[in-house]
C-alpha cells in the first residue's frame, strides 16, 4: 500500500538559498536579505511582549492578528477587512492556490520568476502554464483572455529585478478570468506599486513580505491585500494561530517606524545604483533593477565561473542552473562596504 500521494512522493521540493552554518564568516548576498538590522523598536517590542519571565508565551496569540491588520490597513489606505496577515508571504501564495484552484485546474506565471510557485502548484496537484518574457519585459504570448484560476506576476521580477508598469499590470488584470496575484515582495525598493489596482479590479490581489524591506526575514511575516470576500476565504483556510506573539509584536513595531524603514530602503536603492554602474564599467551587463538585488552577466556569460570565484573568497551570491539564467548571477545589495568588497573581488576574478 502506498502511504503518500504520488505527486508528493515524486516531487523534488523547493531548494532555498544556501544558509551557511558559519554565517558570520561570509559576505552573504544570496537570499535578498536586508543588510541592516530591523528598527530598534522591534527589539524593544519583542522584549516587552516576552516580559521578564516569558509568561506571555503560555497563552495563544491573537488568532486574527487584528492590530496588525489595522496598522497595515492604515499604512496602505485600506479597511482592515481588505488585509490578511501571514506567516511570510509564502503562506498567502500557498493559500491562494488552495482557495482557488482544484486538482487538475490551471494556474500560470512568468518564467523566470519565483520558482516556489511551481512547488506550491505541485503540492496542490494543479496544472501549470508558464509564459516567457520578451526582450521588452512583457509576458510573451499572453492570451487576450487567460482562463486559468490564478496568474502570479512577480513585480519587481525575481531574479531579474525589472518592475512592470501599473498600466501593464492593469491590462493583464482585464485579461485574466481568475485572480491576478501581484507578488510585490520587493515593491518597497521600487518606484511604484499596484495597490490602487486592488480597489479598481475585483480580481487583483497584492502580496507583500516584511522579510526584505523591514529586515524581518527571521520572523516570517507577510500580508495580502484584496477584496474582503477573498480575505474572508483566505481566513477560512489559514492556520488559526499563524503568527506567534513575538512575530506580531515585531510586525507592529516595524510598521509603525516608517522613518527608519524609508531610510533603510533609500540606502539600499542608492547602493544598488552605484554598484550597477560600477559593474557596467567593468563590462558586466546589469539589468536595471527595482529590487534589493541585481542580475548581472559577466562579459564571457559564464555566471558559474564568477560564482565559484566569489565562493572561494567567501562571498555568497545566487547562481541558477536554469539555462535561461545560468549566464548571470543574482547579487543581493548589501552595505556599501560589502558591495565594494564584492566589486573588487569580481574585478580580480575577471
């Protein structure tokens, strides 16, 4: 007797970026983590929630994360009924598929983009249709009417860094019969976002994470903004205590310190532009990025060679074996000092 579903038994599973055990001895630029610590208010809030003896951990946290929904709603200009909090935006992406696509039904996304979509689809047993990107960074061959249950659009695109214009996203929303999920994991580093389209189109959902721009990857915090009927459906299928007490305290403190948030994002954007121009100056092709990373291709288009050279110098970047991406590297933007050291290493490697 087979105890596991065949698709689960046969699937490979998602492989995240390498997390070295001796992380302090590396320059870690492979997982798009923020190089700066979270707001000082986060530490204070976590310690206050924990208390002197940790007694608060005896009891369950708020099941609805209502205070967080209210804070996010106020920040983004939505009633809290339009907001759901999640254990990282990955939880929302997973639950959107569970809520909308039954076994054998279709979802779509652009390739290359976030490879975890494929894993989530495989778990649910849904069919996947992928679309390439044109040289102008549009969805290649997208039909006049896409009949899939969901279409995921990563904007800014990961790993390439390009962002889709609001007008183009709205065009896609009109052409989707199902939900258009705009995965804005990196939107806080971009010039624009798609939040207003949620109000204009009933089939648009925007997802966000606090892992990148708020420096809270270790807390696993995310959210989605959508019409209340979609949020209500997601509420039915999420884990009822999906955010623990300390994560909720951290999230609220981070969202309330917008001055610190804006300062960190501005520093990363400034370093991104400087690093991109420096790489172009030594012959790299660098796609203009709206994220906290760049996709850079060496003159000989041998991304693995440069990856290996950086790895030997204890600098971690991301190299993809996918033939569409193997020629280049995705490099997270760290501090100015980290990026200067990485630049010098890349010059040495040649």
